[in-house]
C-alpha cells in the first residue's frame, strides 16, 4: 500500500522498503491448520503472494527508470525538439521495460497464467468446484471459471476470496503496462507535430492495456470491501475513461483508434466504459475520491445518477 501511495501520489516512503532485502521472500515453511492448507492449495495463495511481491518490485524500478528517462523530456518533446537518437533511447527504454513485464507474466506458475484475449478466464483447484452456485444449474467446465461483464447477474461467491486475488494480480499487471505506455499518449496530445509510427504503436499498447481490468468485472467488483486502496483504482479508471473519450474527439487519436486498434476495440471500449463508470457510481456515495471522479465524468459522459 505504501508503494501505491508513492507511485500514485508521489508521497515519500517511510523507509520500510529498505528492509525488503533483509526480510527476503517468504518460504511458506510454517505449519498450517488443515483449513489453511486446503485454502492455500486450492487458490494457489503462495504463488499469488510471491508474484505480487515481484510485480511490486518491478513497478518501483520501472517508476525510477521512467522518471530518469522522461525527466529530460526525451519522449515528450518540446518546441526545441531533442535529437532523434535521444528520443529513440526513451522509446527503446519503454520497450525494454515492457519486455521485462512480459517476462514476469511468462514466468508465472502455470495455474496463474492467462492470455490477453482471455483476461477474464481463470482456473481454480477442483476443490472449489460447486455447481450449486451457478444460476439455472449451468456450471462451467470443471476447474475453469470466468469473470463477467454482466453486472446484473448475481455474483458467484468463491471460497477464500479467490476471485479477488486473481483480479488484483491481473489488474495490477495491466496497470503497470498502462503506465509504461502512457507517455506516448501525452506526446500525441501535446506534441502531435513530432509524432511518428513508433509513437502510434505505443498509443495502441496503452489503450489496449486500459481495457477491461478484471477487478471491475463481477464478482470481484461486487466485493469492493475486500479490495485495498479503492481510491487507487478509481482515479485510474477515471483517467482511462477520459482517454477513451479523447480517442473520439482528438483527430490524431481518432485516426489511431480507427486504423490501428483492431475490429473488436469499439466493443471492448464500450464494455470498459460501462464497467468503469459502474465502479465509480457504486462508490460515489461512500468514497470522496469516487465522488470527485463522478463530478468530472458528468462533464464528459451522459450519466445516470441512479445506481
């Protein structure tokens, strides 16, 4: 949580992170009760925990590297454009960081891996399989489940908050990728006169990374009290909603959306908008950040104040 506060709000750290190397990764060697053992084996909690630690470390390193590379305005070129070689260094650095992020995903345990086109599909141990929890008596294939964009459907209650673990892990991955490629969006908006093909490809990656984060789908989004740092998610959803609106209004982004985003982007964007607006609407009466986001959205989207 301290890392999230630092990355999102640039709040100073307390020094806790200096003990990370001394503490090291957990080895999960402590004895467990039988109930804990079953829960851990069923949800792969140990793998989740270790994977989150590595992703947090990557996020911190990426943040430091991006700040260093972009501080000299290498990518977000000004009216005095920097040399092409300097800008190329910024682009190549972002690509290298993205490769590291993909390596992290590729090295996940098999039971935690997923494909972008199936970011809502996940697998759990057979111990969690219970056909009685599915509406109309229709259960998915044994051990295979999925988040849904149908928020009107009664949410499935998975034991051990397994859906929350999976949704947070995957959504944080897409958050990091979104942040990595966001400088290309900045350049498109502020310096379109110096915009090239590599920049356009970076915008594509950024827009794709902002779509359909599993944490906004059901059942995870219906258990928000189990999700830490709600403001962190709300303000990022707001930024993506603003960007999706800009892809309809800004000529350069509109051309990229029409010509480079693929045939399913418009459908995915509509689903994303509905999911992210629902997230903010659901929280606006109890969370001040969400309420502020709601007032901003009122200016750019036609909204229904009713839940």
